């Protein structure tokens, strides 16, 4: 069975600080990896995704994530956060062997102080 | 192209009543997923459907919950005899069919917030 673990439940940063949110998954086969964001009062939106190729993927709003296969990790990064990045962030994994069923982590709430 | 639509956005039910949650996928998407988000928790997979077929219902509670995605019309998540523990946000997502062995990202609706009194 696939599972996803997000290490930080709540992160508080000041504007311009750098961000790294951890995500580890557990699955032995080929996976697709995603980061979604949920801004207050809004629905989930895709930030970025990894299917294959370059393990460093760039998403919207200056976010990027690096897939490290040996560590089963897909950490999300942003060099300089803004107040508008305050949101909840979810890491997700799906695999063809599981018919595309996505497994989500429990989420990390990011609060950026102005 | 309209996104995934869910209605109602908020639903209040008393214990023992039935709740019906509707989801219209994006145009061209034939795959629908339902997730439940309890307070302070992440999204938990419930069921995966294609038109007229349930593909994976491993996340559905064994009793009182059912889902369908008919040939015509929206997907329905039905909860019979609701209890307080059913209070949660229920999200629907849709995706196009897989291509080349890859399941693409899922597009989420705004969710239905169910409150059971």
C-alpha cells in the first residue's frame, strides 16, 4: 500500500524566509508525485507534479520540488516566501498499479507573518 | 471550461437523515474521485469511479455510504442515516483517462461541507 508522510504539521515563517516542506512516501513501484495547495476558503489547486525526467520540477508561484528516489522524498521548496503563501500544502502520490488512486499526506499549514 | 463543480457547498443534516452530495467533473473527464477531509486531517480517499463503474471503493465505510457515477448526470455520494462523525468536508476530483501508463493530476472541486447536528 502507498502512504505519504509530511513531517511538519504547522510551519510559521516571516516574509522573505526560505521554505522547505518535507514529504516522504512509501511505495516500491513507479509513482507520480504532486504538491497541492489549499488557500483559505478555496479548493485544492495543483502546485507542481513529477512524472518522470528531471527530478527537479518547477511549479507555479516560484515553488519547486526535488524528487530523490533513493530517499523516497519529494520536498517542496521556495527561496523567499510571501504573506500570500499562507495556506495548507498537501503532498500526494499515485501509482498506475493502484489505478491512479491518490494518497495524500496530512498536510502542512504554512503561516507567513508580514 | 468550467472546473469541477460540487453542490451543495454547505449541507446541514440532523442525525438519521440522508445526505446527497453531487459532483460534476470537468468536461472530458471520465474519472471521478471522492475524498473526505476531517478537521485537522488530510484528505482520505473514499472511492474512484468511472462512468457506470466503481473502480476502487476501498476507502468507503462499509455501511451507510454509497457512490455512483451514472451515464448521464453528476456523480453522487450518498450517506444514509448520518451521524455526527460524518461531519467533514467532502471533496470531489476528476481527471482524464490515464495516458501512457500515467495518471494525470486530479482537479478538485470546492467541496461540500457537511454538518450533522
